[in-house]
């Protein structure tokens, strides 16, 4: 669950930044295009109107992107980790199935063809992602993986305490 929550948080932050910035730039271009012939009472009102448009676009685009990509990544990792814990083994197939299911459901509004195409594409991309991820784990069981994580955590804590001890002496 820690990986799911951490990945979800960081995905939401990054997606909000990129989505908000892209929406803000689009709003700026739209504002100039729409108001080319319009005259404002003062330069201050024109700048204020532009700032309002860009701020609203930043908030709306950032929120939309954050929810979209954050929920997708969180559901992907949640389903992958649930299947890996149930099977007690980390393999490529959990990633492929999760990618296929989530890819299909993300395009369910396009009908059966869209569902099938997105499912196949999601499964293929999940297979690639799973291959890259499982290369690092080397076919560990979940118990071995948890043990490795705890060892890494405690080694990091021990090194931090040693650094603190050297700094105080």
C-alpha cells in the first residue's frame, strides 16, 4: 500500500503541474485570439482578465490531469500489487493483465472496438512495464521482496545515525 500511495501522490503532483501548465498556455493563446479586436477600458483590466483566464485554466487543467493520471496509476499499481501478493510472486503477467483491464476501461466510452483496442494496447504496454520492473526484482517472491525492502530501510537508517553521530562529535 505504501508504494500505491506514494506513487499516487507523486503522479498527482507531476500531472497537475504538466496539465495545468499546458492548459494555461492554451488559455493564453485563446485569450489573445478571442480578444484581438476587443478593446479594454485600460491596460490593467486587460492584464487582469488575462490573468484570471490563465489562473482558472491552470486550476481546471491541473485538477483534471491530476485526477485522471493519478487515479490511473494508483489503480494500476493497486491491482498489480494485489495480484502479486495473492500469488506471492512478482511477475510480468500481473502488469499485463492490469494494463489490459485499465486500458480497456479507460476507453469504454468508445464502444466495443475502442475497449478492445485500448485493452490490447494497455496489455502490451503493461507487458513492457512489467518486464522492466521485474528485471529489477529477478523473480523474487513477495516475502523475499519485503525482506529486501526492510534490509534497505534499516541500512539507510543505520547510515543516517552514523552520520549524525559523526556530526555531533
